[in-house]
């Protein structure tokens, strides 16, 4: 059974300009000890999806429809008698069974609390341990994530750590209670390439050691290529294509996925960069049809009118595009 | 290589960060003894990790920061001793595009005013009417609509804003543009648009670029030559192909092996060189080779003297253990 099962998730935000339909009817699942990448550009809904799974949506946002089942248990607010009961349950899950690694470590860490205290807090929140035991565990964790001389650094403040080291602290906190699911939201965007490589390797090692599942949210296809088993491509609040890593990289079916692959420079291949023209849709007024229609070079009339259904190509590979449908009909007519 | 448009000769940019009146003097050597030159119509990519001094160097070139030592020559003349009219020409012809298009455009000015302002300062074109027409023309050139001229920056996305700042730079008919991480704040699908726009502009207008970035694969794509910086020093320089296909400096090799490749089979098969630790602080940097603390092939020699740049047929490297014979 899948560890996380998201069905027909729809998330809206109320803003001064109107209702933003950030996530529109998406379904996916993540298996035990699987690494899944969610790829999309800013505004595609990838982060909002995971925030709503974690119950961390801003006050003006909410899950309008759909269900999120984690470890066999429904974890959307509607399944609980009150908001308070829901939040009590979520604080038991968050940081314990499910934890998150954020993009910017400096905004996540409290600048006036010592690093050691911030890590032990996570441990003590979910376990009945003494101060000394918590400290011992925290120091061991710091060592595991590659912080040199963890004993001395235990009492230091966040500003005394570099960006890469802070991200390691965040990872240590995320791993503190051996979570079953780790959600990493662009964990390396703020870091240099050399540090990015170190942090990605660390996440990979830790995942294997703890046998956890990982969801990696990113806009960088390079990051997911080496780390993820399965990849979900999001655009304009919808999942447009999903498949295992090889299917997405070598047999992409959606024009957006193909475009995305063509506009990252692969130095091994030396192809010319072909950008995707235009910019993402405005989710205040999401298009009725395919969200990618305005930027798609092969758009047809139907693309503007109706969202295509997801077509299944293999056990893992699905894609929502009218082109496939059109291709099939053509084949039938000619055959 | 074409005749050098800009020559950087042993340039140093130091910052005094001494705290208090009687404390020991503390100097950050952000750029320490860097030399290179850029030809007409050439793109020179400058790469390195954050804190290596690449942006400081770019800013030193447009005199945002004063030079501590060394000389910068533009068209063969020292930019520190330029006379009034020459200085005006220099400030017009050498322009800069910044990293964050959300911070580099004044939110209270319309796009038209933003593009017209540099023309007014440099007295390009005679009437406001002509400048307005030119601004509309420039907007079209960078792929926006001429009627965007009356809008404000907040009505545009990140990629469109970066186009506006490119239009603003082009208003002065520059010869040399310093692009300081112009795409790192943008989405992947938009990055390629901006890179291709910069390339098109270059082939139409014959502009030289200094392209500062930490993303090696994009730098390789746009640059003719690449310089690799580490802790204020230039450690390797060569054509984009030389640096990319046969890197000589151990740091460049490590940097290249860390670039994520969008291809699962290649990414899994390739051997990664792990760099231990992080960039040391440029405050009182170590003696000898700046990279020795993280270098897998460091020897005793590296701790004593700083290796000089050696030239191997246009491919230069500052390392005792590098070079075709190694």
C-alpha cells in the first residue's frame, strides 16, 4: 500500500484580486522508501501541494476538495471534528512521521536560539527523553549529517554556520525522529553547486539509511535525475505528466516536459537551447482547457476548451495531452 | 582573439572590515591579483562559488567599488585617469545587468521612464518624443510590446522584468555589458529565453559580455572563454571547450563534476569528485594556493607559495600539479 495517497486535491487561496486556484484536482501516490520528484516552475502549485499535505497552508488558503491519506489515515481537516483536533493530530505527525526540509535555512532557523536547542526541541517534542539523552541524540545527528566537531558547535547560533552547514542542520532536524516521509522543498536552490552536490548526496544516504520515502520539490531537472525513482511534472496547478525517471527523460510525451528538457543545457550533448515562449498562466483565471495551451507550439482548438484526461502508457507513465488522442484517431482513420 | 576591449591587469579589490578604532586591521581580499582581457564581441564567463569575488570584480569594473591595486584598461586607456568626456563615454558604453529584476527596477517609475532615464542623463536623442519612440523600439527588440511603456514593473513577471532591464541597458548603445547572474533568479523555462535574447543581441549589435554566474552549464553555453575564480584568485582560464572538456585545475574538475546533469543514466554513471568543506573566508586567507585546504592532490609545496598562472597554448592554469604533463 502506498505511504501517501493524494486524491483529487484542489487548493484555493483567497486574495484581494480574487480566488487563486493554485492546485486543481491532482492525484498521486508515494510508495514506501520511494523517492519522487515534483518538478514545475514557480506558480505551478508544487509547493502548495506539499504544504497542504503537511497542513501548513497560509490562513487564506484551504483544501477545497480531495483527500490526503498518509499511512492509511486521512489527514485533511474535514476528517476531524474540529480544527483544534486536526491541528493536534498534525503536530503529532509533523516532525515525527513526516518532516520537511525548507529552501531557505536562515528563515527556518530561529536566529536567537542555539542550534543544539533547536534540534533537541524536535526530539523532545515527540519522545519522552531526558535532556541529556536528547543532547546525545542531537550531537550524534549533527555528526551524521557531516557537521565537524558537533560537540563544540552544539552551543552555537545559526549565524555562526555557513549556508551549507545550516542546510545540514535543517536536514538533521528533519531526520531527528526517523520520519517515514521526508519532503524537501527546493533544498538546494540557495546553495552553490559544490555544496548542492554534498547536500543531495547526504539526502540520498540518509534516505537509504532510514528507509524513508522522499518527495523532492524542485524546478531543476538535473537535481531529480540522479535522486528520484519517479517524477511528476506539474504545470498551472495540474499534473501534466508522471512517470519513472527514464520514461520522463527519455520518452517524454507532454510538450511541456519536452520543452523543459530542451531548455536546460546538457553539456554532454551540446544542443542549442530552445526556450519555451511566453509565461505561465494566471491562476486567478485558470484556462478551461490545458494550462499549457498558450505556450504550446502544437496547440489545437480543443486544447483551449477542455482539459485532456490522463492517458496511461505503462504502469508508471501517464500524460494528459490532446495530441496523443489526436494521434490515435488519425491512426484509426488511416488504419 | 580580437583586439582587447577591456583589460584587467593585476586588479585587487580589498575591503577594510576592521571593527573599532584600536583593533587589529582586518582586510577582506575579495579580488586578489586578477588579470584577463575581453575582446570585441566576445563573451567571457566568470564562474565560481559565492564568496569567490566574481561579483565584486564585475562591480569593480564599472567603478561601483574602487580598485585597491592594479589597473583596468578600457579601449587601451586606464579608466581611473579618464578625462571628463572620456569618462562620460566609458560610463555610457559599459553597462550592467543585475541579478534580481525585482530589486533593480524602480517600482514607482513606468517602464518608459525607466528606459528613458539613462538616455536623458547621457543626452541621447534630442526630444522626449524621440526618446519615447526609441524606448518603444527597444521594448520590441527585447520581446515585449511597445504599449507596455506605460505600465509599472509590478505588472510584469521575473523574466519580463529582466527583459526591461536589458532594454534599459541597450538604450545607451553600450559596447560592453556586465551580466551579474542575470538568470539565476528566473525559472528554467525563462532562463533559456533570456540567454537566447542575450545571444541574439550580441550577434546583432556586436556587444561584449562579462557573464558572471555560478551555473557552469549555462556559462559554457553562452561563453567564448571562461575564467574560474576561487577565493579572489583566477585559477583557470581557457576557451569554453578547453575548460569544460579538459579542465586542468582540480577545483574546476570538482566544480564540473558537481553540476547536476539532466540525464539519469549519465548522472548515475559518472564519477563525482567530492569537495570536502566549503570556501574558506577571504579574511586573512591562507598562504600558498588558495585551494589547498580542499584539494585532493595538495602537497607540501602548495602550502608555501601561491602557484603562478601558467599558459598551455591559451589554456591557463594556476596549479603546481596541473598541466598537460600531469
